[in-house]
C-alpha cells in the first residue's frame, strides 16, 4: 500500500505545474534525437543539459530522462522505413524491420516495435518502483569500503564489456580518472594539476567534457560521410496478423526480461540488450532462416529489450548512485549540477522528487506510444534533413549551451578540445563511455578510498574484512581475471591462425 501511496503522490507532482510539459518536451526531443542518424541518446542528452539550467530539479531530470528513453523509440522509425538506424541500439532492427517495409509491412513493424517498446519500458519502470526502495534501504548498510568496492566492480565490468580490447578499455578508464584529479583534493583541498590556471581550480566542467566527447566528436565523424536516404514508404496497418500475435508477445516477454536484467549490470548497454535479444529469438525460433528476411520477432524482441534496458538502467543510479551506461552517467552529471546526490539517501531525503520522476516515466511512455504509432511517417521525414543544415544547428546549440553554464569561453575551448580527442578515440576504437564514467565517479572513488584507508589506518584488508565489500571485491577481481583470460585466449587464437597460414 505504501508503494501505491507513493506513486499517487508522484503522479500528483508529474501532472502538476510545468512537469507534464517538460515530460512532453523531453520525449519529443528524445524522438528527434533518435530519428536523426549520428546523434543518439548520449550525445543528445549531453548537448541539451544546459537547457535545464534554471529549472526545478524535478522538471530537469524529468526532461532529461524523457530524452533518454524517447531516443530509444525514435531510432526504430528510420531503421524500419529508410534502413538508417537513428541510434546504435536500433542497428539490429534494420535486419528484419526494413525487410518488412520492403514487403509492404512497414506499419506492422513499427506497430510491433511501438507496442513492445511501451511494454518493455513500462515493465522496467514498474521494476524501478518495486525494486528501488528495498534496494536503497539495503544500500544504507554501505560505508566507504562498500561503495569503493561497488564502484570498482562496476568499472571493471564496464571495461570488460565495452570495446574490443581490454587494454583500450583500461586506457579510457585511466584517462577519465586522471581528468577527475584536476583541481582541489576532495579530502584535503590541496591543489593538483592546475598548471597555475585559475579556471582549473574547480576541475574540468562535466558539461563541456560530455558535450565535446559525445556531441562535437559525432559532428566531426558524420561530417566525413554525409549519408543520402531514400524517401520513406507509406505506413499502413499497424497490427500483425492473428497468427503472429502469439510469437510476437512471446518475443516481447523475453525481450522485457532480458533488457531489465542487463539494465542492472554496469557496462552493459542498449546495443548489447538488442543484440542478445535478437540472438535469443533466432535460437528460440522453429525456423531461424526467416531472420533477416522480415521475421516479426526480430523486430519485437530487440526493440522491447532496449527500452526495458533504458528503464532498468536508472535503478542503480537512483538506489546506489552508480551509472550503468554512458547516458545515465550524463544524467548523473545533471543530478550533481542540480544539487542532488543519487544513492541510498535519495528515496529518504527526496521522496517527492523520486516518485515524481518515476510517475513521469509512466506518462512519458504513454505519450511515446501515441507519438509513434500514428505519426511514424512524419518522424521519418525528419531524417531527410540535409546534414549541411543539421550539423551547424547542433554546433551552435552546443556552443551556446556550454557557454551558458559558467558564461566562460574557457569551457567552449575545453569542449572543442575534447571534441577532437573524442574524434580520435572513436577512430582508434577507444571506448569514450569508460572515460566519462570514470571522470564522473573519480571524486567518489577517491573519497571512499581515502575514507576507508583512514578507517583501517592504511590497511587494504578492510575491503576484505567486511562481508559486503569482500563479495564485491571478489566479483571485481573475477571480472578482471575473466577479461584478461579472454584477451589471452583471443591472442593465442590469432597467433595460431597466423602459424597455420
């Protein structure tokens, strides 16, 4: 009963004042971001953080969360209609979704994707409402050693899962940690790595770094190859045939469960959720040869999984203060900018905020369902906007946005510098997400480590003497060992194949 009482209060906040409008604005911008190839939810959220300055914290997070899960919906439309994924998680949808469009069933593909996205997203939000409070209550037992062990486990999972190379993942993580050391020591307040620059006393600005690494780098990459897309086909008939409902709903059910579980794991992302769902559906199918030729389960499963993932990915953020994906790391940065500290105390200290945001997600998913099914053709036309018009607009928004944070041209320069760095990182296949996550968590990791060592008088055994931190540290070490073993096996296999040649 307490849960329903909290949700009722949350809906009161979500539909009152400006919050409903900001929810609508957020999901609409998210759809635009998802439809436009080359942006994606992470870049879109980072670029638009400055729009939330001056807003109430609840309105700001409602809007940014709407951009996050709205982009998951938007990417589907262009994948199906013009074979151009709006964001990375929708790449797999091109395989069967566009084939269905060629067969005159674009409406059915979009209808199934919209229904699956709504069910997966709503189920994940229900999971957040049910799992969040008890998990946050359990996390109240966490002290500095437990938080340090948790963050280390999460970061090592991230490094192990992102990118093709463990070494490159480590390089990206170390870069983020080094960047987080610039400025004042969080414990002793001593000055570090500022090189006598007054602008660096408070460290590098998160918004400038995020907008550079994700936004400007994407502009540079996409400017290399301006894609041309064909006119989208007309959308007719949104629902599958009677005999297709059973396999479709089974695929949606499996996608919901898989996406929700992956959303809880640091380092997993919507792309992994979509790929694993597609692989699962292909294995479960009686005739796997249908996949790639217009199999309806190949659309329903992955689209459900990536939306279930996006809702579940907020659970570690709300309850533990740990971002499980790059976009959630950007949202964590927005939390901090608005004076909020996500974690175990959030449900106790800011219950109205938490339940207002959760309730807004229910409303946002319902809005997106109506925006997707009857209006899919209109959204697809937005993808036809020429790049020569689109990217200057994004660039101007980025410059104005990052300047407005501190009214500083220094931050604009930092953004462009990290835009160039991000461009080369992407060219070299170095995972930018690991850099951003470690930058965001760097101060928290350092603070919890120093506090833990102060408690133990300098002994590292404190991390193995407390049950929760010991389990988490063992998980972290197992993940690291597993990643190293897989890298060694891969190299041995490559050497063996070279010898055979």
